[in-house]
């Protein structure tokens, strides 16, 4: 009996030891992919979970149409454009080669249908029709594209046309593609849901299928955009959501449709297998406070802009720490929204994310008595 108990305890200790060892195992490296460049980004936190040459300038091909879609969405949101508005198809749009929606000269087509033709069918003709309707000419629309890119912080992108035809001065990077896709999801969620999920689209009696085949094979994927030319190879950006966590996966320069699909999905699966997401601070929550001298109040709350979320190794929430780098004291006046410092979110000794911190309230200069008292107190600090 005693021997049996000893064997049981020994087995139990071994299991506990193995569990502890497994719990301390590091996160495996991201899968090694054949894509020329790639990036995997957590949507909410903006953290990069995996990357290879993410800032290298590449030929985006039809992934370019994400910017065409972004500007169209923005025009709709601002009330400058209605999805029901009719667009008259020009000869230039009709003459476009490559992937098409199969528009005809003189057709009057709604913005809604053109967006489906742009995103689902990847129509070069749809891109030109939308650009001409919004900006008058495609060249003016391209100026818009480059202005929007600068506004979004896309530092390795430059556009020469609205649909991604090859040109030495037309380029993007994997990071910029992820930045643009993230902005579409964040800024236009309803339009994203309406236009990026469609698996097929028919116009003029011709039915076409979305080239992002992950929409059929992976239920986590709810949108994306493909691109291909002989010089660019096969590109794909796709977004997927699981258990409240959304990631954006970009692969460029793969050698086949099958390769871009499998490599993009490998990154998505890596994210959901080894990471999870947490909201550490709700929007406008006080994260810290700073002493304010000579003000109407003695301290100012410190906040972030929006919620503070983080993607971290699965099951390791207890290993996360936060620290705020802030001035020890301030002198009034302090303006609401004034940048005060940085919050660092760490896993063990690795910084996962840094978040700017701001004054949560305005603290005006106090009265003469308050200033006089604080002047004295400051002498002893």
C-alpha cells in the first residue's frame, strides 16, 4: 500500500513538473514562409506578431484597390457620395485591360455595384469609373491616394494609378498594406461588413468569384484583397477574427495562388494558436496621475486615447506588467490632451507595446494664494 502511494505521488510530481515546464515554454517563432515579404498584425493593439521585410517596397498589383475603396468609403461617410448614386461609364473605364467587372460605355451603374465590382471582382474598369466620378479624372484621384497614404502614415507607398498596373514608381510595403486594411476596418466598419465578405458578384449576366479563397475555406476570415502580375507574384491581405481578436495577415511575392492562400492562413493560425488579447484599460480610464503645482487642483489624471489593448502569449496574462514614464511634477496650466508620457506594457522583460499618455483634464493656474503656497512648498521638494 505504501509503495503504491509513493508511486502515485511520484507520478503526480512528474505531471506537475511537466506542466510547469510546458507553462514556461517560450512562444514558438512564426512559421518560415516563402513569401518575399509578410507581416502579421493584431488589429486592436497594432502589435506586429510576425514579419519578414515588412518595409520593403513591393509591387502591390490589385491590392492597390484597397486605397480606391478607402477613399470611396470616406466619401460615403462624409456624405459626399451615396451608394445609390449612378455613375456613367466612360470609354477609358471600358477600355481597361486585366481583371474586369465587364462594364460597357454609357452604362449607368450605382456606386454600390461598382464597389462590389472593385472589391469582389477586382475590376480595373470599376476602379476607373469610381475614380472619375469622385475626382473628375484618374490623375486627380491618384493625387488623393497619395495624400491619404501620407495621412495614414504609409511611408513606403506611392501610387501612379487607381488599380495597380505595373509601374516603377507604384509601390507599397507589407506594413503599409496592413496599415491601410486596418484603417478600413477601424474607420468604416459597416461598409467593411457590407462589401468585403462577398464570395461572388454578378454583373451583365457574368458571375465572378472572389479571388480570396480563404473566404470559403476558413470561417475565421471575413475579408481581404488579392493582387497578381507576372512581376509582382501573388499577393494577399486577409483579415480574420476569432474569440474577439482580429488579425491582419499580408503576404507578397508568393509563386502561386495556392502558396499565397496557405502562407496567409499559416500566419493567421499562428496568431490565434499562440496569442490572445486583453483590454488592460478602458477608454478614458485613469491610468495614473501627476502632481500639479500652482494649479486650481493638485494633480491631473493621466489617460490614453481610447482603450489600451494588448496581444500577449496565450495563458500568460499574469506575466504582463505596465509602467508609466511620466514627469514627477508639472506646473499649471496643463491643457487637456497635452502629451505627458508613455505607458509600457511588458511580458517578462520584453516590451510588447508602448502607448502615449495624455492629460485627462485641463488644470488652470490657481489663485495668488495657491500659487504662493506652492511656491514655498516647491522649495522643499
